C-alpha cells in the first residue's frame, strides 16, 4: 500500500489476523473475505426488503388517500350523493368490519418492520414454541410487511411467520 498508508495496512492486517499470531493463514483470509461477502449480501437483502416494505406502504397509503379524495369530491359536486350518503355510510361501516382484521395486521406489520425491527436478513434467531415446548434455530431469509421467512438450521426448511405473531414473541 506504500509507505504513506502503513497505519491503514496494519489495521487491515489486524482485522484479517484473527488469532493474532503475526502471520495470516490462507484459511483466515478466505474466512474473512467470505464473511465480508455474507455481511454485504445481508445488508443488500435487508435494504431490498425494507425498500419493498416502503413501496407497499406507499401504494396502500396512496389508495386510501385517493379513496378519501374521491369521496369528498363526490360529496361536494354531486347533489344526489347526499341522498345515498346514509347508505354509503352503512356500506363503509360494513367494509370496516370486513377488512378491519387485515388493516390491523398491516399496521402491526408496519410498526414491527419499521420501528421495532428486532432482526435483519441473515441474523440467526431462536424461535420458541410454547405449546410444543421446543426451540428451533433459524436464519432470517426475507422480511415483508405482513410476514417474515426463516430457514431452519437443522433441516433447511423454510418457516413463514406473520409479523403480527412475531410482535407478540420475544
């Protein structure tokens, strides 16, 4: 690296020399490079998942805002809409009960992914099932607003658990 970058070279050497023996074995170098690649891939995957979550949140917020705007424009400019306003109100209340659970899952997922954010893609977690009294070790492979996908360490199968359920777990 040249004489002017001696301190930087010693710092890099210190990071790669894991056992601090003064020399670098090929296994140490390979492990360090592979681990750096895994970390970089994990950061990229987390950014892609969060980008997907933000885009989903953006589209749903846009649809809700468009629905409200259309409703208020109809109230202002269509005189016969006031006659059917009570019917539309009952319809809105019925739809609120019908989609209330879905909206609740969506809001809990948004809070879980954006604010709590307990783990990232690539993290290893232990999932404890209280009913079966077993603990499963898994790696986070994908996060979405409504669910998170884990890959079990013992047999390599995928688990998909809703974020609403994960928010209640530790």
